[in-house]
């Protein structure tokens, strides 16, 4: 059992590393964010369909009501990815990834509303800390104001996507949820290109970019999403959440070594980012202890 757990932890860190690397690929790919996300969702949906139907041999049949719900959530996912890659292109990887920390703040506001629970004081305190840190980053990196703006939207739409995913969890298999959300996002972008008459822009992509997006959709999207589902059998949600918080750390370090000067930030940026990550980790630890104490009382 210990070997399985250690193996699962290694695979978990590998997944988070891969997620962190998506930002690197986003900067390496030359096409704009809309085209990038269109092809990413197309290829990822294809890989997921092949895996679910031909490898797992599972059914993709779901109710019409659930299909509508997943399509709406898929739209939030599409906007989350669009804003994320656009943030990278108008600023840099470090800015886009640091803004992801705001997801915890948005979750502290949205979760009590959606799940009809009381607001947690520790979440409010943590949220204040994150707002102060983001204020410090905005003040010292004001020349990246556009990237920060779209980074904030990235965190907001990512939180909405995650919170509503929690509402429909268990209504069908996790593989089906991921497939229909990504496929719906692809269809929404397809409609956008058809309605606006910009569909010809989809041909304006090099073989190099197409190859990188193919890599992004398979190794860095479909694979880690499916693998994270498998790991839930061996790893607690708490461990998963804490480890996922390392995504910005991996990404920022990788970006610094790969892109050099363009990712060089002020000392204030790194201090503020570190404080935000520590605040999120501390909040996770507090929540885990509260959950453990509650379970003891119930027993």
C-alpha cells in the first residue's frame, strides 16, 4: 500500500508539473489565444473520445439535462483557457500563473453562495492576504496591467468552472464530464468563428504550432485530466489540492530558466507570490484539521 501511495504521489507531482508546463507551451505557440484554444479543445476531445470508447469501452450516453449543464460549464472552461493564454501573450508566464492564486479567493466567495453554506472566517482572512499581495504585484508590475486583468478573469472563470463541476460530480463518469465539457467548448468556439466570419483564420497556423498544440492537447491536457481521476483512489482530495497549488511554482521556475530575461520579475513579485501560495497552503491545512475534528466528533 505504501508503494502504491508513493507511486501515486510521484504521478501527482508529474501531473502538476505538466499543468505548469502548459503556460510554457502557451508562450512558445505563436497563434493567438482563440485559435490555440480552438485546436486544443478539438484535439483533446478527440483523444478523450478514443480513450473512453475504444480503450475503456465505456458509454458516453447521458441525459439531455446533464448535456446542457455540461455544455454551459464547458463554455466557462473555454473562457478560462482563452483568458489564460491571452494573459500570457500580452504579459508573460509568471504574471498569468501568479494570478491563478486568486481562484482561492473567488472560491471563498462563490462556494458559500452555490452550496448554501456559511462563509469561513479563515477563507476571508486568506482572501484579504491574497488581495493585498495582488495589489503589491499590480503596483510594481503596472506595465503588465493588461496581462493582470486577463489573469484575474482567468482565475474567476476557472473558479466558476470548478465550483459548478462540484455540483454535477457523480451524475456520470468523470471521463464523460471532461469529454463533454471540452467538446462543448470546442463547439462554442466553432459557432463564434462561423458567426463572425473569421473561420478562415483557422488555416493561418504553421505546422510547428499545430504540432505543439497537438502535444498540449494530448500529453498536457487529456492525459493529466484522466490520470488525476485515477489518483483519487490513492490520494486524499486535501493532498491533491495542496499539490495542485504548486502549479504556479513549477511554471514560474520553468519559465525563468527557459525564457530568461522576459520572465525576470521584481523582488516584490516573488515575495508577494510566495506569500499567496503559503496563505493557500495554510488555509488548506486549517480546513483539513477542521474536517478531521468534525469526523472525530461524529464518530
